[in-house]
């Protein structure tokens, strides 16, 4: 585990890898998503778990709802907040099955997934 420097009176600085992950999250266009694994692959470093850890620790200041699980399930504990963002951004969703927890929809990964190729598409 690496130590982070802490500026006097401020929060700990983000590690360099975390900064890179957060930069990718900010590039994802409204209404689109990337999986944790997609982000790691795009960076050429780390893996889904490392990206998930960064998002859990530091992702509150970026569009965290655009970095998702590969199965399209909404982030546990944040489902309703994420769903509000998805609806506001017209992110493609699939209807929930009757057996789904809380009857929550899932992301339609075939339509919502962004491949990162057109970086100029990104906006807030």
C-alpha cells in the first residue's frame, strides 16, 4: 500500500493512478457508460477491482454513475441516485424482470457502452 501526501489542512492528494481513472470517468459522454474493466483496459494499467476501488474512494467529484459493472446492474447502495442520473441523461436501460431486486432496471450495455474512441463526444 502506498502512502499519500497530505497537504497541510487539506485532504490527501490522489495517487497518480486514481487521477488517471478519474480523468477517464470525466471523458465518458452523458448517456454512455464504461465498465470498470473498460477503464482499466483504456488506461493500459490495473484491472476492474483497482478501478472500482478508485471510484469508491475518490469518485464522488466525477460522473461516477458512468463507470459501471459489466453486467449492467446498478451500483449497490446507490441505485436510486444512479437511476436518476441515467434517466436525466437518457442512458439506455433494460426493464427489470419480476425477479430483480427491487424491480430495478439494468443498463442496456449493448447500447450504453462507450468504447472511448471518440473522446471529443464527452460533456457533462
